[in-house]
C-alpha cells in the first residue's frame, strides 16, 4: 500500500508543478483556481510522501517521488507543447522511469 501511496503522491507532484506554472501565467481572478489546485495538491503530495516514508526508506521514497513527478511533469509539458519532445529528452526520461522501477525491485 505504501508504494501505491508513493506513486500517487509523485503524480500529485506533477499536478502541483503544472498548477504552479498556470498560476504564473494567469491574471486576476483566473489565478485563484490554479493557486487552489497548487495548494491542495502540494499538501496531499507531501502528506502522501510522509505516509509512504513510514515503511519505505527515506532515500528510496524521495527518489521515487521525485522521479515520478519529473517524468509526469515533463510528459505534461511535452503534450501541451511547453517543451519539445526530442529523442534525447524521451530517452533520458525513460532512464529515470527505469531507475524508479529498479528502486522498487531492489527495495
């Protein structure tokens, strides 16, 4: 169960990163929703990380949390055309994903 919570918390890291980006682009009242989403998702994400760290070693949990977050954040940025999807970028992100899977296998 801790691993599922950790993966979901990593996914929420991508949500708060995207919401933070949208907050910086919005003006006036349009800023409230991304800011609220940012606050809710950052609290849930770090809370989930804290719960997972009760049974998963700190270094492993943090590396998986960040790895999941960075891969999903980058994928979102590529899908929304904020970043270009180059072969090198995709290969390196696949390497990060493989390392996250490797940490699960050896932990």
